[in-house]
């Protein structure tokens, strides 16, 4: 008789029904004790060692706050190294201690020995970048990106003739574009008080510098036989478009999400129709919001939009005239169906 078909062996599974007991006492349930000091599993009744190499997985609750008379609770370990600063950052700091003369002299001597002007300058620049970003409610990733860009410039000792304020303004401007939250030259000027002309000049110089640095780094990686990571490269930024500005301006005007979507679609369509060809993104975005707000029955005056967008109400009305002339091509019937919007609400040009 031919042997039956061979069945695949069942994969190994841990048998959770098995339980460790002492082979001498044979108590059930077993009286087992984990001795983390020695790393052994022992029987609590007879002391027989049943296992070794026990790992202590409990939390470390010990503190050192009572070990020091100053009661300053020193840490077990130091802070992690900050990649935005120079050096290994493993220096020791001497405190004032009891405030005596010898402690004060030691502290002063140690500060002189470890004083680093470059690190001090970096910290000052990072402080300014953080303050500027907080002033206009920009997220932390933009602030970190701007600091990283400034560190690259500082390491290369580039733009020595330029003021720190101008370089900081340029780094913040580029970081906003890199993180998809673009700001205009006018907004960066209002924030940093660096002239728009200077911001534009430093922006172009920084873009060329970062692109050249990135190319050199990629060539060095490829020459050494490494693999170039496409996600770890600097990409030159594109100019701010009206669509990106519509979201922020609509949010500040407290317009509905539906109205915001319509204004963005208008900003996309106007480029294909050519209604506002050659206009700045600010005036184009303001005109699209003006039209969308009246179309969706949430009308905002040109003066209200002017206060948010930073362009004059006359400029908004002039740009709106071009949109109104092409309204049949620009307005999608799906936007106004079921009474959501009405073209009759549009103010005449």
C-alpha cells in the first residue's frame, strides 16, 4: 500500500500551558521569586535556582535629590547632543556652589577657558529665529528648518559681508516655502524690518548657495560609493502662488471651508483662462477670495480683504473686474448647485 500524502509540519508555537515548577518541592502553584540583584529565578520554598539571566524590566524610580546638600537633583545622564551647535558638547560646568570666593573664581576661569564665540553667535541667531517664528505663529518645524539652514551658512563661513538680520530673514523665508507655508516678502519685511529689496537679494544668493552645497554633497556621496537619498536633498523653492495664500487669508477672514475651496479653485482656473496674467499672487488671491465670498453668500468687502492680504482695496476691485468678465468660464456649476451659491450675488464690475 502506497504511503499517504506527506503533511506539512506545523510551525513552532510556544506552549503557553507549560508552567515552571520546582523539581524538588513540586508545589502548585509554584512559589517562584525573581532575584534581580543576581539575575536568577529561585524557588521561594527550598532556594533551588531554576533559571538565570533574568532581565529587570521594572521602571527605575530611584532619584538622587537627597544625595546633594544643595538639593538640586542632578540628572543621571546629560542632555543629548544638539546637532545645531558645534563640537561634542561634553564639557563640564563648574557651579558657584556655596557662593564663596574660590567657587566664583573657578567658575570664572572655567567660563573663560570654554568660551566659544561661534557657539554664542549661533545661540543668539537661533534665539532670534525662534522669536520671529513665534511672533507670527509659525510651527516648530519651520523654525527648526530655518535654524538648520542658518547652521549650514555659518559652517561654510559664507555671506560674511551680510548682516545677520538679512541672513536670518532669508533663512526664514526659504524655510516657510520648504515647509509649504509660504510667506510673502512683505510679511517677512514687517517681521524682521529688513527691506524687501534686501530680502529678495539675499534669498536669491541663499538659493544658489544651498543648491551648490547640495550638489557637492551628493557628488561626494556618489564618489565614495554611497547611495544618494533623494529625500535628503535641498530642492529649490518655487514662487508663491495665489492658491497657497487663499487658505491662510480665508482662515483669517473666518470664511467657511467650502468658500475656501472655491477661492482655491478660482486661483487655479484663472491661470488657464489668463484672467489675471501678470498680477502678483497677493492681488490675485485677494480678488479670488472677494469673488468666492460673494458667490457663496458670505460677502466680504474689499476693505476687509485688504486688511488681511496687505493690498489696497482699489487693486482688489481692479483685479476682480477681470475675473468678473470671465465669470462664465471660471465658475463651476457644481459650486452653486442646490442653492449653495448664486452668481446674482456677485457685485457688478
